[in-house]
RNA sequence: UCCCCGAUAGCUCAACCGGUAGAGCGGGCGGCUGUUAACCGCCAGGUCGUAGGUUCGAAUCCUACUCGGGGAGCCA
């Protein structure tokens, strides 16, 4: 827990953060994140009790104020007795204001602590439902309104904030114009079955699935544009990579080809990663993210064509890779099972109670690790089979993407997918009409797709042909076809999923933790 | 929509081959000048998801349902 150990700074854009707060509001409180500038001084903090321990004459209150955590030391005799007694019985998440002397203390979280001289309880709380112990997924989602206060969610929220800020800055600083595309859409962007319907004064509209078609209009007006907002997919997907409402940023550029798009995408993603490393290293550390791996994320990324990816999947390399993975998993399984047997034997004998409890906790952790490994072991041959039998022409499945991405230590572009597997607006490759000029970007080490994009079909007649072939209604696309009638230019863009990106950066296994209030299929808590 | 797994105290989990439930955390009270998910002692807290069935006896076995988790398809 060292998220407050250094003040994250962003000086590259001429900003110093924390900003000068008096510019926007007057406030006598000091934020925990500013404590390093106040060593030896008296300050007042306001916040919530994150954790509290008491040891007779001395109490330790870990205060949480939204900017960080700070240990407040409350010693009998150095604070009024009645205040001491009140603090002693404060429950988790009680709110209070506390005054004291700031001092450096390496043992303390954040490296500073507050020697309290006075305090005022704002609201005493008991029975806060989320305890410092482990909780189940469902319980935490049902308490999402409170769970946001916890350390892990706080770190993820801070990183998400940086990711979004980095996205906006990247485009704003590179000549892109923000264009807001509509959320209520009259026609489908891609496939109609995955759209949410909205009753619109008696007629039907849909929640947006992509801003791309509108963005193409804007690209012809501004050159380089992007849109950024919520996106809705009514797909009945129940996996760790899916939400029904998620945030997507989509750039669209006039006069660009596929290599140009790949270059843009790798610079864009590298920029996001370096901003997060710069601003959020303490949070990444708290989350146990792979910081060394992220420091490696610099252009150029790997480039594979779909056909090459298929060759890899069907080839010797994948067979070997999957077998190695299985061996590794089996070895892990053996180690864990051995440890479980050891502990079980120990538990059966005569041992001290505290040792027994500790063993029980370890056993629980080991059993859940074992479950996960067993699932992977069970899936391994299935995924190997899927890969080995992969037919050219299909879209890559989740497990195929995982295999490709696990083989690489940097993001991988997979380009030139079969035309039949892709949307009507993607540009047919003129050298090989069986494929389109598109790409997916797979995040490394098994995280999978975070970007999908393409060059758009800019030839009027070819686009019309695709619309007909896909069985789409021409009249819905009149305006879209117009773009190919009046000064058509090569252009393209891509979409990046914010939650998937945050999940990759933080090492979070499920994207539902990467948005404050997740919307999942059949499940919306608050 | 399909496949696999689960449901026991407020929370996380135990309870072996069927004999009507235990531990930690959290809560309450007390102890301890420096703790790091502190520690120690005491106390409170359970129709074992719901409904049937098998059995002398069911948390445990069987069936159905409900809710949840993971995966597949599809995708950012």
C-alpha cells in the first residue's frame, strides 16, 4: 500500500497537479496527497475511517479522504480525554475531521502520519458491511455504492481517470476535433440483433453501438475527428470481457491508409500506457499490475495478417505452446496439491490454535487457486483443438485471440480478415478481394482485443454492392453513400474500449471492476 | 441459447464414509505506548437457497425450481 508515497505529477502539459485549489474554491482542509509539503506543520484533514486499531493508550486510525490514506496516531494525553474515548469506538467509515502535526514516518502508509491533537466526529458509523476481509463478487456488486470507497476500486478509478484524460489529450494535442455523435440512432451501425430498442414517441430508435458512420461525415468536414462516449450492445454475452454499456473512443481520419492507422493506434496506446505509468505508478503497485511489462509497451507493436495468425494457430508453434502451458499448469497444480496435503496433515495433528487458523486461511486461498488452475487445465485441450481445427474464413474466437496474445509481450495487430466475417463498410483489399483492410489490436499476455478498426470502403459502387450483399436496406444508407459521391477520399479509424484497456493496464481479470457502475446482461445493481 | 460449478452466521469459508453445525473477520465488552488485514480474553449471532423425495435419521444422497459464478458463441 504505497499509493500515496509520491505525489503523481503531470508536468508535461504545463500543469502541476495537485492544482492550486484556491483558484477554484476556498477550503481550509489539507488533502492527504499534499502532506509531504506540510511536514512539521499543523494541518486539518477531513475524511472517513478506513481502518482502526487500538492499543490501550494509543490508537491508529487510517483516514481516507479521497486523495489517499493517512495513518493518524491518537495518543492518550495528547488529545482531550473525551475525544480520545469517542475515537476509540469509531466504526469503519465513520466521518471525521482531525487536526494534528504532520511527520515523516517510514512505517506508515504513504510515508507520513498525523499526530492528532484534536478531532471532531461528523458521523459515527457502526456495522459497515464491507470488512477488511475478502468478499464475494455478488456481495460487492450489491454494495457497489460503498465498494467504490475501497482501496482497489479507488486505484482502478484513478487509473481510469488517467486513461480517459490521456485519450482526450492525445487527440486534442494532435489536431483532432471532438465531434459528439448521437446516442439515439435511427439505423443500425452494424448488426441489428445486438441493439437496444428505445420507444421514441411511438417509433423505434436504437441506442448507439458505434459513432463511426456519423464520424465519417465529420472526418470529411474536419479531417481528423474523434468521438468519445458510452456505447451499448445488447449481446447476450456473459464473459469477463463484456458489458452492455461501455465507453469507447473512436478516431476517424481522412487521407489515411492501413499502415497509417496502425501507426496511429500504436502511438495512441503507447501514449496512454506511458501516461498511466507516469501518473499512477503507486496505484499500479497497489493493484499488483505488471509494471515492467507496461514499461515495455512502445512502438512498434507486432504485426500479423489474419492468414499468418491462422497459420500460427493451426501450426506446430501452437501445439507446442499449448502443451507447454498444460505442463506448466499441471506443475502448478501439483505444487498446490502437495501444500494442501501438507496443511491437512498439520491440521489433523496437535497444533496451536493461531496456527490452525492461519492454515485454514491458506487452505481457502489454495483451494480457490486450484479451482482456477483446474478450469484452465480443462479448457486447454478444448482451446488447442479449436485452434488446430481453425478454418480460414471464420472470425477469430476469444480463445484464439488469447493464444495469439499470450504468445506476445507487446500488443499484436492482426490485419486483413476475411471479408465475409466483417462489416459491410470495411474496405475490400484491392490486391486480395477475399480480405478487407481492417485490424484488431490484441493486448499482450492473454488480455485480448482492445481495438478494432479498418479503412472504410470509399468506392461508391463497391460499397453499394456490399450493402446489397449483406441484405441491408439501401435507403437507410443514402447519406452514408453520399460521402462516396462528393469528394470521396481514403479514410479510416478505429474504436478502443476503455474498460478493456483499464483491465489490461491494471491486471484486473474482469472488466466489470473497471467501470464505476457496470451494466451486465440481466444484471444492473444500482 | 448451450456446457460446467456453486448456495451453511452480517461477510469469507469448514463440517471426511448420512448421526440436526464450527472458525476467522465484522459487531459488543475488557486488556495491551507503535500497530500495519495488529494481538489476547469473554459475549451475541444459524428454519444449512426454496419445494418435494429416499432414510430410523439429511447441510450431506436424489429430483425440480430460484439465484449466483465461470466458459462458449458475438464483440470494444
